[in-house]
C-alpha cells in the first residue's frame, strides 16, 4: 500500500458503513440464493456457507480488524478484493459467501498490500477458521483473481466511500455498478455480472412461500452455527474497540441492517 493510499484511507466508520451497505443490499436475496444453490442452478463456491450466519457481516469484519490489528487498512483491503472477486468472476455479491469471502479478502489483501500481516496460523482462529480452511480459501481467492491481488488506490479509498454513500437504501444493482467502476482498469467485468444482478433482483420479487419441508430444514439448520459465526458471536462481549480503532455504526444504521435479517 502506497503512503498516499495509506493517508487517504477512509475512516473506520466509513469502511464499516460500506460493509453494512453490501450486507443490506445482499441479504434480502439469501433465501432465493439458498434455493438456487440447492437446485444446482448456482455453482457452490469454496466460500459458500450452508446457511446464513447469524452474526452481521460488519460486526464480523470489525472483530477481525480489531483482533488482528489490521484496523482500517485491513477493512479497506478486504472490501477492495471482495469487489474484485465479485466483478472479475461475474458472481456478484451473494449473501451466503459474504462472511468467509470477506475474511479471506482481508487476510490476502493485507499480505498483498502491507508488510504488516499475521501468519495464517494466528489469523485463522481470529476469523473462526481452522488453518487448513483459511489456507484453502486463500488459494481459492488467489486462483479466482488470477493472482492479481494488490489493490489500487481507487479500490482502497474511492470504492468504500462510494459504497457508504448508498446508505440507507442500497440496491444490489448499484453495489455491483460501483464495484465495477472502481475496480482495477485491467479487471474486466465478467459477462455474468449483469445476469447476477438480474437473478438476485428477480429472486427478491419472486421468492416462493416456504413449504413445510423447507421450514423443517430451516428449523433444523438454525440450531447449527459455522465455526466463523460461532467464534464471532461468543467473542462479541469479550472485546471493545481499542483507542487506535474506534468505529461503529449509529443506532439508526444498526437498525437498518437489522431490518434486512
């Protein structure tokens, strides 16, 4: 990360707001995405969760940033590579991949843009993962991006600011547009990006009522938690923002994220 980009990084508040915007835009499509992946209409990636984790994405990201000491630099790098993955693969942003993908993007982004990063053996538990899991996800991300992993200044600084400006009523289409506009100029949006936005928007309008068997499956899965979400949930009461990284969302912004769940 250049000194200029470091100086121009958005504040922690803006970075968390940008993550919350992505979350708010994506989460209404979770039920539809689960239905499509179960039917094989959408390929399951290495980052997919079996069900939607209970922990909000921005809280999970804040937890990682605080415990690793990555602070604003880690969040900015994570958002940058998250956008690059969404655009270059054509998958867009989908709710079932957000937690694991963002955590991996934060770790890989710091390795690619900073000399100050933790080894995976230390970073993995802070994200609620095992070491082999994080190693596997790192390779999956690097391979998907063609090992082009160094974020640009626009991806680090302009992208999160523009995403944060979408609050309080973001749409997945606008999120994808901003990500594509701010991505590295050599990262061409995949043809599937527009289709991904279309199927997500369509799914939001055409979600079918759950059948009895669907509800039974949902009830059964709700008692299970992924390692990442369980770790973040149990750790929420054990930490607070340090003096170097005090940031969060306002009460109104917290409410806007909660309404999508």
